[in-house]
C-alpha cells in the first residue's frame, strides 16, 4: 500500500512543538545544547509541562527531576501504561533525540483527549532527567531514580565546573532529601513504550520510515593490554621482534572479520581507543592497550564470538611473544522487547498500511532501565544517514508523524482490552 495513511494524531502541532523546544539552548541553525539540570533544561521542562497540561494531563516534577504527566483512566488501580523518553541533550546535539519520544507521547494523549477516549488504566508520560549522562558522566539518572536503582555516590558526582549533582538538582528546583522517603512500587507500571529516532542507518537502508525494536543489545566492553619488548626500529631484525602493536593490529582485523561471519546479523564489534607505549616512530611498540566493544542481540552468539576473540588474542600473543591481560569493564545482557507489545505494534501498523521491519537497538535508552521493572516496546523512526548526537541529526516530519501514529494506536490498544489479559 502506498497511499498516505490517514492519521489521527495532529502532525503539524507536533512539528510546531519540536521546533519550539529546539529554540531553547539552540546552537547554530539546527543544533541544541540542553545539558541535564541546566537552566536550558529547566526552561525546556517547563515548556513541555505546559504542553502536558494542554493535552489533558496533571503534570509534576518528581524528586529525581523527572517530569511526569498523568492522564486519568477509568480504573486508577490498574497497572499504569507509561510512555516517554528524555529532553536533555548532548552538548552538541540535535533536535530529535529523546524529544520525539516525549512530544510524541504528549501528542498521543492530546489525541486521546480530543477523541474522547478514556483509557482503562492511568497513562503516564515521562520526560526522564539526564538520560544522556554527559554532564555527570553517568546517564539514565532519572529513570534509575524512579525505579529505585541509584548508586550510593550518585549525588556527589561532579560536572566539569566542580558542581555536584546534588547542587544541580537543588538549583533545578528539586530536593535530594526527598529521595529518602521515596520507594519504587514494584508492579505499579504495566508497560513502557518509547518512540525514538534510530540513531543508525538501518531503516534508511531498508527504505522504511519506522521500525519495531526487537531489543536493546547490551555491550560487552573489554580493555586488552598486550606487552612485548621495545627496541630500536632501525636495528632489531624482524624475526626477533616482540611488537605489541602488530599483535594488536591482528586482533583488530580479526574482530572485524569475526563479527561479520553471519551475513545479515546485527552483530557489531569496535576497537575505538588505542594507547601505544612508548609511542615513538623510532621504537618498536612495547605496550598497547585497546578497548573492545562487542554487541549483539543474540547473547549466545555474542558469547561465542567473545570466546573466539579470546582465542585469537591468545594465538596472536603466542606468535609474537607477547604477554597480555584482559579486563572486563562492562558486560550487559541484551534486553528484549515484549512479544505481545511487538505483535500489537505490527497489527496496528498493518491498519495504517505499513509493515515496519524489526531491528536491534545498539545504543541504550531509558527503556533499558525500564525493562527491569516492566514489559517494554520501542518504535524507531528513520533518521537521515543515521546521524545523531550532532546538530545535523534529522528525521522528516512525515516519518515522525507515522511513528507517533503507531505509538498512539499501540497505546490505545494496550490501554483498552488487551491490558487486562497480558501483563
Ligand atoms: Zn536519546
């Protein structure tokens, strides 16, 4: 089907709001800088709050600086359907990352209100505080706070000007003392839905405006250190060398080949950082430390690749006379979207004449934390050339409208008959 589907949501109102929010913390023509808990962030949150109220929600800010809007349903005791994302940005960010998930969710509620639809359960729309994590070097703050997953030293983390998160929260208008009385009520939330730009090039390559996310692949992060022996670059004969950088280079090439073994699989592997010692053109490299980032939605496959990589490292080290150590920095498991939510999305997509492909999310999102407390589903919107965390980030109004329409229809389905059977 190629005709333009009839949308219930108001696409021009949504675009207008995206444009208006992008004026706060605007850099250049299309860029945005709204660092978490900054003045700009607060101005953005206040504006978004006014739209929540306009859409028919009661809105407030919780102790963790999450903005939460509530649309009342007929059964206040039923598990809540939660929708949302974040409106904070990277220092050199774009207009759409996180924003479409929050403003799209508000558009969903406003459409429900205008259509006279009363959900069976309360629906909450959340703009989570500090998803990006760039200011205090640790992200997903608001969603972890809300779900009771903060770490002990969290409030003492400082930004580059030495301001603690505690001070920033107070400046924002929150009182960290309120954390004490807060506890997350297990089972309160029935499901979480997040609309987000893809931040990758897969949908564009498939010529698909929107996609249904299969899950968020957790990364495996390793730091590998290989040690050989330094020597004069002019005098040590090749067969006698123990060159750590040559060993490292072989591992990089091997990783690149390993992750491409299964054609079409979403597996990715990256060596993104390299430290060479002594780092001189005239000395055979003695020591190299490098990072490995390995991701796959299929944990068994990722584990098998890890094992293969470790044996490559061992063989290369033997061949070149190198000692090595491997440190595991992060080992996150993939978190899968709920099948029943994906099915609902597929059925609703069909009704508007689209068949969204399923794809994995490499980056993490607020959904990652939510996945530990409830079922979740994600809709991705195509973005130009996969560019994100960059002022050049772009998704077309038509694609955003389609993603939001799918979010609307999915939310309506979930908050009516389906709700009582599934969770
Ligand atoms: Zn985001």
